[in-house]
C-alpha cells in the first residue's frame, strides 16, 4: 500500500538537515582524497581524526563514509580502516570558484553573528562569566601553541564566547554558522582540514580581556583579526 504524503512540513525538515550534514562531510572527504593525491588502495584518516577535523560526531563521519562506500570510492577493511578503490580516479569535484564563493558567504554569516553578539556580552556578561571564559581562552591558546587545537576546539571556544551573552538564540545561530563555516573551509582546504592552525595565529585571550574591560571597539577589532587569520582562510 502506498503511504499518503504528509502535509506536516516540520517532520520533513528533520531528515533533510541530517542528510545535508552527512553529505557535506562526504564531499569534504572526497575533496581530501583528491587534493592529497590518494590513489587506489591508500588509507584514509581514522574516524576520530575525521571527526575532529570536521567538528562533527563520529556517527556523522560513519554515515559519510558509508555514502562513499555505496558510491564505490572507498572500502572498509574490518579492524584496519577505510581504503580508496580504483573509482577514486573518477572523482568529479565542485569548482574552486563556487567553493570560494560559499566560503565567503559562510564567513560573513559567522562574523556577523559573533561581532553582533559582543554588543550583548559587553552589557550583560558578569565578571565571573568572563573570568571563566578567560580560562578557556588560555587553554585553547596553549593548545594552539602545542599544535593541538583542531577545528572542534575552535568551534567550542567560540560557542562559549556566544554563551557569555546569555542569549540562547544567538548561541543556536552561532553554533550553526560556525559549524557551516568550518565545514566549508574543510571543503576548500582539504589538505589541511585535520591540521591545527599555525603557532602564530591570532589568540583568543586578548579578545576576552577586551570584553572584560568592556572595550567593545577593541574586542571587535581583535575578533575580526582573529577570524581573518590566514591559517583559517582559503587563500593564505
């Protein structure tokens, strides 16, 4: 029996969102295979490395890898990992121009939310909240110095900055914007999407200190410099 179509739009939107995340991750991995010249029979990064680099759950990574298995681009070897097949030579990837345009749009979406949120944080965040945020900034800055601050850590810290505003709507929008930006960045720079930023990257602690002194102009300037740092940009 044919099931009648549902008129409930909200139900239909849920799987679309999950599918989009899975398919985006699959496209990132495709581009990584291409850009790093992985020929047939070569091993992929581990599920954990892919999860950290893409700032998504390992469940999403597994779903993305399953998509590539179905397409015949990779094969899973139990207890060993995932390996490319002969089909990798047939990869057809999105154009660089289209990806650069998408990166610009997601970057603008991200910084618009973060810069706007600072207006709220300056007014509403308590000294204790900003002190806790400063400690998190020290931790991620130290991780950056040790080349251990992957995209997931970067996203988590910037979500914490948004949380200091006390505005749940801003946090939700910012989490989405940050996730999309770093996933698109991984599409554009697949050769380094599991690599932490360079040791010379603009740090997080100065931004938090500016917020603590309620210096909005300085905080916004420092955040802009941080987001613009070449380690996170496509054309560095």
